[in-house]
C-alpha cells in the first residue's frame, strides 16, 4: 500500500432534539414559552446533516473513519442520538443537562462543542450542523463554533464535495441572489440547508445495529463549560390573528381598493 | 368536453354517461323545471342554489364538480344543485320532490368510486350536504361525537384531536369526504381492522325519509335494544332509502404511541406467514396491515406520493407490507415491535428482505402517504378500472396475475392499452383493490374485464364490492355476491321507504 498523505476524516454531527415540526404549537399560559408536552424529534436540518455524513461515507468509503453524533440536552435526547445511530452514525456523545434546566443557547453549545473537539484524541476534520434549529431559529451555532475554533465555515450548504487528498471541500451555498460556490480548507464547519439531501428512513438492520453502538455520557462540568443562559426571555406571544380578506366584484373595484390603500402603479 | 346547455326535458332523456350499461331514465320521474327552481328559491337562500335554468342561468361548467364523479368516468347532466343549510330545508326539498316525482341525488364530498353520488339521466336534482358542516356536540369523556352530515372527515379529526380522540374511520379521501357520505356508503378504510365498521361505531342517525319526514334516530346511547335497529338500514344504503343529515358516532381515544414500518418481501408467498407472525407478536397493538405490490409501490413513488425507500432496501422486493401499531405506552409498543422485527430479520428462512421504521411523525405520515397515495398515483398514471373485492388472502396474487393474463390473451397489454395491472389493499380485512390502469377507457378492455373479474370473485365466494359500494357501477353485478332472494327483499324494503323511487334512482339495486 503506498503511503498516503491523506488523513482519514473524523466527522462530528451535533444534533438537537426539538418539538416535531408537524406539531401545532401553543404558547403556554405564563407566556414564557411554548407547551413542550408534545412530540419531539430530531431537528430536520440536523437530520439532513446526519444524512450528509452517511452519504459522504458511502461516497468516500474508508476515507471516512468515524461519524460521531453529539447532543446537548435532557435525558430524553438520547433517543434522538439512537435515531442518528440508526441512520448510520458510529457512536454518540450525550452532554446531559437536567430535565428542568433552560435550553442551552448557541454560544453555550458552541463552547461545549469546542471542548468536545479538543477532547477527541483522533481530532475532528469536519463538523456538520443544521443551519438552524426550528425552535429558536437562531442560526448561530455553526458560525460561532467556526469562530471559536478558527476554522473555515461554509453555511447554508446545498451541495458538498470533499477532496480528501487536497484536504479541501467544494461547497455550494444558498444565498439571496442564487448559489455561491466556495472552496474551503479542512478542518471545516458546515451548516446544512434544506436542499442538501433528503434523509433516509432508518432501515431495520441499522436500527438493530444501533442498539449496540456506544453512547458516551458527559456533563457540562466535565467539559469545563458553563451552559447558563445569558439571555432572558421576557415574553412569548402568538402572532396577531389574521383578519379576513375581501372579495371584489371587478378588476376596476380591485384597482380602486388598491389606490385607496395608497398603492400606486410602478410603470 | 362537457355538454352545452340544453333544454331540461331533452337533458333528462339523454343518458350522457360514457360507459357501458346505460341507466334507462326512470319513466316515473320528472326532470327539474323552472317552476321547481322558483319553489326552491322560495325556501332556500340564493347561495344555496346553483342552476343552469332561468333565472339563475349559470353555465353548465359551474355544475361540473357536482355532475362528475371523482374518477371522471361518470358524467351526469343535472341542471340544478341545491346546498341546503338545515335539516328542515332538506326535509322541505325532499317533500316537494316526492310530490312532484323529481329524482333526488344525495351528495357529500363526491369522492365515491362507483358513480353513486352523481346524477344519471333522469333530470334529478343534486342535494349536496356541504353547507351543513357544524359539529353539534362532542363529549370528551365518552368520545361520542354528534355532527352534521356535511362535515368533512378531516375537519372532524382536527376537531376532536385536542381532546385526544380520533375518528374510527380513516381513508385516503379524508380531506374531501363527508361523514354523511362515509356512513351512507359504510366506508371501510385503513382503521377497520382495529376499530370495526361503521355499523358498530355509529350510534345514531338523523335521516330525511323520501317523503320528507325527518326520522330522528340521533341517539348518544351506547346500548339501546328497543325494537328494530333502523339506522343499520341507512348505513350502506348509499342514499337510496333517505338522506342522512346528522350522525352520532363513537370516537376512540387517540393512541399515545403510533409507529409504522414498511417491510420489503421477497415474494407474495411471505405475506400470509408475515400476517400470522405479526398478529401473534403484536396482538392488540397492531392497527393496520396493508399490502402493496411492487408495481403499485413504483407508481406511488413515480408520482411523488411519499418519500421512497433506499434503492438497496427495495432491491429484490416483490411486494411491500405496511404495518401500523397503536397503543397506550410508547416503550411497551416499541418493545413488541422491535422483538417482531428481530424475529423477522434473524429467522433462518427470512420472510422479509428488510424494512424501514418511522422515527418521527413526519416519517410516519410519509410512509402512510406512500400507501394512501397509490389511488392518486393510479389516476395520474392513466384511466383506471377499479375492482374492490373481498377474496381469500391466499388468492390475492392469483387474482391479479389471472386478470393480467386474461388481458394479455386478448392482446390488450401494452403502453397504448392496459399499462399496468396492480393489486394493493387491506390484508387485515381480506380486501384487495385490483386496479387495471389503461391509457384510455375502451369497450374492448371493459368487455375483457367484465364479467370476467366478477365471475372470478364469485368462484372464490367473495364480494364484488368489499367497501366501495355498488353505486351505478355494479348494480348489474349484485347477483354475483347476493342471492336472488336477498336482492328481492332489498327491493321490497326500498318500496316501503321510497314507493315513488325518487331517492338516488338507478343506484345500488338492479
């Protein structure tokens, strides 16, 4: 076997347990948040991240040495890790926070991930996160992590091609004007956008294998990280109810109503 | 494409259905005239009337959604559609029509598959229940729901969901079908295996009889043995004995845990042993067991009905089975399900290749969408001849193969004739949906299929219509599944309720 300068890739995929996106959310009576006594599942963008890691391994085969998934959350979050393992990840890390504690914030998460990466003996070459969590819509964790680590970042990725020999990745990003293609050096922080892939169903053989895969349990203090929130939520309310529209009898009437509302023609 | 406006009389005497056995317009019935329209205008709101007659004079195309069935195979030519708002209005309409001998077609969501909810050529008036869509009462403790017949099934599901109840009946048409229509057709659907048929879950009905009398059988009692159980006659009568205007139904508690799996089977012979094993190991938590053959799956995927399985998972699969579990405790259900899956995956002689299990509510819905979407995929693929039959489980594959062979013998298999012959259905209830997908409806294909398929079913002593009903499509085939004595008694009962024959003429009875 000829000696290879290629380092095998270690991939880390942080995932978050959020309220399932199909659930109808209701603000709690105290107006401090939403009712969380509902179905939870993996943040959809994180599902896409796990799927991308698995597809990378299918493409690059042995060049991907390990895919680890990590979550920072309450005890129930370990189920979310099992789902990721059933999709094809190798091992999990669960940074457990108490059930009653507030949800960790992006900066806290980023610092915890930084500590985890430093701990990993084999190192980490690629971190794939969802672009945002559907509960807080913050969209900050990936960027903050890249900043803390001093690594390249490619966010809102809709296509990723990794070249292990050059230790580079070519990423297509979704931006306002269309698509942007950038070339990044590894190690790299990626955040996934919707069009990157469509996550697979967990297949039975993988579900059975997942039960035997290891999950390492850690606490925030093990990592030397303080997850206390620095933001205080003052109030959560529903958006104002939508008032009904109006039906008009003719185009002329429509034009008149638009004029009355102060909307004038452009051309 | 659609008939231009014609005088009411000519319209009434023309049967404009494209297919086969034309229904002779009933000689005893009169078509709707302007005079009748004037009467209806005096008892109904203007927004409850759609008519091509004066003074309303709508273009015929406005009435197309009411005149044409969901498949597009049966096209009526009614001039007048009424959408009453109250039971009283329905009663007055029917009383008038009975006196004037005008045919009445009760209509709900118009999603039936046997042409039972659209007019034939007798100048009938369509009475659409869509404006009667109020929930009258829901008791969260007993789960008893009382609702207007025009409530859309999905909206009832949404109404009782916050109280943690579900409707006992569920089908692909849930976004459009109405509960009155479901009851009138004794709809089966995906939950029958677990919750039973509407004959058991409907506690009471409010019905307008063919002479206009309002028969109030709206009970909320779970048990009531006081005389003949009249409501059972209307359940499944397909609107031929009266118009259902109110329904009282028992809704089961929503399962705390739901899961589903799609299993890929190497051959059809594995379906029965799989059913036996699943029944034994899952026992009370199994709530659905659906079968789709490989072609049906491919069509559903082709037409984007739901997310497909991975290529490697479907390789070598001859057919698929979807199993749903519903229970009170997630951990308990998952344990049973995992044990079943382990047994199947590690068996010496495996009866499954592999399978996938839903991990999230979104995936759960997507897997169901693959099964429920087959019907829609079929209508996008071509023109479908649908045969909804009850036959022994072991013969499911044979029925499909024999039908395909028959078409091949007649030289009717091919891209310009019959594109696919597929089978899918409710294994748990012994109900197969045999679909012949053609490029276009032709007399040759129909002649090759009928009475061939019905005779095939009769050989198995099966039902020529497991759940879709008779409508106008299968009136002539009733004798394949019911004796002459039985049909004679049905005619006598019809005579008792509807001596003038105004209620949904041409449907159900030959």
